[in-house]
C-alpha cells in the first residue's frame, strides 16, 4: 500500500525538499540530520470565525504557523496573507528561512505563518480584527524568545503593530520584541522597510562585479512592485542601473529607455494599479520575464521561472527577491545556459538581517541610525555573497547549491554539537 502523503506535501514543499535532498547528497550530509531537516519541527493549523463589517456575515478562516527548526535559537519568519496559502507553502517557506538565517549566521531557526485570505477584499477594520484573532490563536507559540513573526506577502508594518499590540495586551505590558518589521514609533528599526530590496541590490552589484557587467546603465526588469520589488527598483536606479519593466498582480509596464519611477509611484498613489501608466507599453507578467535585460528580479510570488520559460529568458543574471520563484527544472536549464542566479535564500536575506538588527536593538533598548543599519546590512550581505561565491567556485556548483551547502552545513554542525535529547 502507498504511504499516506504527509499533511504538508504540496508542490512548493516538494521543491524545498528536492533542493535539500540534492544538496545533502553533494555534501554527504549525515542521514539522521538530513531526514529531520526535511520536515517541520512544529506545524500549527488554526481555524476561527471572523465577522465581516456587515455584522451578520461570519466566515471561517484558516491560518498556519510552522516552526521548522529550534536548534539555532528562536524561530523567525514572515506572515503571509494570500488566498492560496497552505500548510505546504508555509512549511517550504519556513525551511528556506532556516537556511537563510544560517547563511547570514543569524541566531534563528526558520518559521513562517499565513492566513488563507485575500487581504485586498478586506477593509482596514476587518484586517485589524482578523490579525488580532490570528495572533490570539497562535499566542502560545510566539514570543521574543520563542518565535518572532515579520511582514511578508500581503502584510506590512501595520499588521505587525496589531500583532505586537494583541500579544502585549495579553501579557499586560509592551512586548515589542514579539515581531519585527514594526513601525518605528513602537520599536521598529530604521531601514527595515527597505532592507530586503537593499539586500537584493547589494547582491546585484556584487554579481555584476563578478561577471564584469557594468552596473551603470544595466537594464533591470522587476516582477512584482510591492515592498521588495519597488525598493529593489528604486535602489537599482540609485546605483546607476535602468529599470525597464515592472509589474503588479494584474499587469506589467515596459519602457526600454527606462521607467521614471517617481512618475510610476505617483501613478500608483492615484490609481492603485500600474495599468494605464502612460509612457510605457503594457506587458503581461509572463511576457515580462522574457524581456531582454541584464538583470531579472522576480519579486512577486513563487514558481514563476520553470522548465517551460527558462529557455526563453533573455537576462544575464537573476537575483531572486521572491521566495521560490525558480523551480529545479529551470535551475538546470539556467545553469546550462550560463545565466547566473543569486538564489532567494541569499538575495532576499536582507529583510531577516535587519529584522535581526531590530530584535537586537529592541532587546538593548538602544537604537541605531539609518546609516548604521544600512552600512551593517551591506557589509553582511557582501560577506555572505563572497562566502557563497567561494563555495560555488571551490566545489564547482551553482550559487543555490553553494548557499544551501553553507546554510545546511552550519545547521548540521550545530545539531551535531547539541546532540539528541534524551
Ligand atoms: P508585497 O505584498 O509588498 O508585494 C507583492 C507584489 O507582487 C505586489 O506588487 C503584487 O501586486 C505582486 N503580485 C502578487 N501576486 C502576484 C502574482 N500572482 N503575479 C504577479 N505579481 C503578483 O510583498 P513583498 O513583501 O514585496 O514580498 C514579495 C516576495 O518577496 C514574496 O515572495 C516574499 O516572500 C518575498 N520576501 C519578502 C520579504 C520582505 O521583507 N517583505 C523578505 C524576503 C522575501
């Protein structure tokens, strides 16, 4: 008889496991550690009733919080609001968080959470109520020494403020350290909102240097113009590059001469969507990936670059702002075609790195200037990039495998040192 599939067994989980398995074989990873790392240490599924603004309408909502690994310290990872989120997706994201923290040598294991909702359909009052109820459902498993949520797809600093407030109300005193990515007024860090994009662009600059591509004038395409995508675009332009296309969930815009991002931002502020932006051609999200450019930054959702389209991409490098945008089939094609990939677990690690800074500043009640945060972030990103590149060159593997060797290797060593309880 076929064994029953595990509860979290979905395509995204299978991608995270396949990446781990491939790396574990190359590294000769000890089998018991390998098998333990394939599954979450703790997986929480919650459901609760939620009252819409229209008082008599009550819906049942599903939520998740997965903690992949508690070996390295408290667990850390974002909370995602998306109608397609499921236990497998959250588990895969929690695994990637473990590797990411280990690559950056941060004292955290990986976690991730999510609510299966479309936040765009909710009023602010509804979002506040749903966030507070979700927080109270997972209140026993989060905490500054336990598990620390942060923003991700569909959530922002306001959502973090509500989580912090709900947790603090239960404890009876303010506990800012329970989340990162908070507003500055309640203990957030300068530079956190831009941190992921800043890390992406730092990796882009380092990769350009490595490949001998001038940053000045480099053509950049960004899929997803949310937190990560818009900041990456803005900082790429500040570094001298030219952003030729960006997109949101509906549509993309393309101008080979370079987009005026200030005008794009003003358009979004007025219309909420990119669609209709003058001075650019409309392009679909799938066609956008295949535009000719030097740097492609997927910064929206997972599973965008696959066996079907990898052969048609016309970029020199991919810097993964999103989590899991490229599948294994595509990795093989890209590697064969000589397209350099800076993997998500390195490229988008700037967010969790400044989250770490925020947590440290909060614990010390001593806050740093934005310049200090940014320069510490850039130093750590450059060091991690060099570290992973050195492994890639020494072991003749691609950057994803090298990053995994670094992250999984650090975790395996910590597990070996701690031993097995009891
Ligand atoms: P966000 O919600 O601020 O922005 C997401 C963007 O992607 C928006 O422009 C949205 O319109 C677009 N989008 C959503 N669904 C899409 C779809 N189906 N097709 C095309 N575009 C779509 O989210 P974010 O925080 O910028 O996160 C984006 C990605 O970066 C996610 O994969 C997230 O896990 C990853 N990430 C975020 C952070 C962070 O600090 N926010 C850190 C590391 C990784």
